[in-house]
């Protein structure tokens, strides 16, 4: 019925008319390797055992069950009574193996997949990872306010993510309530698979909705890992080496979940620190600018006195001691004063009715631009002096006969 190797093992196991737990484990393990259905194989074993022993008088091979003690289990290696949930014999060190543990874990993840299949919305479309241009622009120009908003939103809304659905609730209930196997292989397999479900959060997406969703599931899987660790602490009292492996996996999972949470607080702290630094820097810079402007204004006032006294060279020297804006202001006032003097020197020509000469001289008087390539504020200061000059020039031009009037230049430099 089966291959020669398996048939030989069955014959050897049933040779004495008894089938010990150890022999049964060996046969089941071999059958599983051959890809044979274990339920079907168990039926065949029972049938062959029955055929082997039906003509023999049954003998008492184990102590009867006691109503007080319940089902007493013995070590298949030495026959010592075992403790509940133990993964190995404390007397001889025989490890207890449970063939059904692996299939139980497989069924668990199959049930998770079945629940996930009932989800109405598409998980891949639930959270959009697309970085839109509008978001980038918002973060570039309004990042201090966005960080503050994200901080407040995170602190206020720390419960379930907005997209938590009935499907997620059912999956959570299954994960937390599914029984943990008590065999060594089952515990390690269940623990390893559960630990692999914990995702790591990136700094770039600590405030994203999908990150919050994943962090919630990370905490759920960590609870399951703690359950498995508690079960291992009871089952592996005599197997310190294996339990140390369990503790190592558990600690790594806890550290990963903790690091994910710390990333959020690190980004929050850094954002708040940047905002405070920005406000402090702006305040200090404003104070420095204010003090600097006061000093420059004093220099400008001194320069204006020199201009009034026609000491243009002294005023020019002061212009080199200030910033570009005040430099343009002083030089514009110097030029305005010089041009004003020239305009005033032309007024006698009106009384003498030398209109042609006045026309010629008026055309020669032009403003020389100073703020070329300077800042907008510097250009505004020059524009003030320039318009005063145009007003004075136009006042004289208006006194000329119509046929002698000149075209006044634009009011804008």
C-alpha cells in the first residue's frame, strides 16, 4: 500500500503487538515526509493494529485514568509522569513532539487569509503613497505649521486608525484568542512567524495613515508574541537554552515596536525644536536689524547735514560706511541736491526770456540711475528722490512757451 521503507517501519512497530507513542511519532513523521494524509494514515494504523491484536487477550499496559488526577501523561522515553505543557522530559531529556502543531499554525494563517478575503475595500487602495506636488509645495512653504498640526493630531488621535474596519477587528480577535501550541517546534514556529509580521516604520512616513495602521497591527502582534513567551516560560522550565532563544526573539520584537514609537516622538521633537529655533532666530535677527537700522539712520542724518552744507565729498564718505540700501539713499539725495542747484540756476533765464537756451539746458539735465542691480527697497528710495527732481524740472518746463517745452522723462526709473 505504501513504499517499502514505510511498510518496513510499520511492520517493525507492530511486531510486538503494541504501538508506543515514540513509534507512532516516527511513523507519522515518515508519513508526513511521504506526503500521506495523516488522518488516513492513522486509520490504516488502527486497522492493522486491530488485525494484529484481535485474537490476543488484551493486557493492561497503562494505569487507569483517575477521576481525581485526570489523564496522566508519561514520557515515551523513560515512562516518567510529565507536567502539563512541558516541551521535554525533566528525567531523561526526551523532547515531546506534536505533529498536529504545524497543521494548527497553518490553519491559523489560513483563517487570517479567509477573513482578509471578506474585506470590502481594497487594502492596496486604502492608503495612497503617492507624493503629490501640492503636498510638496505645502511642506516647503508651510512646514512649521504643518509640523505643529501633525503633532496636535497625533497627540489627540492615538486610538484606532481611521481606516480600522470590521475585517480588522475580526482578524485582531482571531490573533489574540488563537491557542498557542505547547510543543517546542510549535512555539518556535508560531513565535517566528508572528515576529515576522512586525513592520518597521520609516522616518519619512511616521505621520501617514498607513503607518498608523501598521503600528496598530505591530502592537497586536506584539501582544501575541507576549502570549507565546508566557506559554514558553511555563513549557520550557527544563529547557533554558531554547527559552533563551524565545526571549531573544521576543525582546527583538519589543525593541522594534518601541523604535517605531520613538521615531514618531523624535520627529515631533525635532519639528518643535526647529519651530522654536526659527522663532528665536527671527526674534534675534529682528532685534539686530532694528539696532543696525538705528545706527544707519544716524549716519544718513549726518550725511543730510553735509548735503545741506554742500559738503558732498564728506557725504559720499559716509555712504561707504552703510549698507547698500542706505548707500543708495545718501547718493540719491546728493544727486538730487546737485540737480536742484542747477535747476535753480536756470530760473533767471525765464526772466530774461532766453527760452531757447533754457530749453537746451533743461534737456541736458538728466538723472543718473544709482540703484542698478540693487534690492527693491533701494530702488524705492532712489525713486523718491528721482520724482522730486522730475517735479522741479517739470515746474520750470511749464513756464516755457508751448513751442519750447521739452518732453519730460518717465516717472519710473
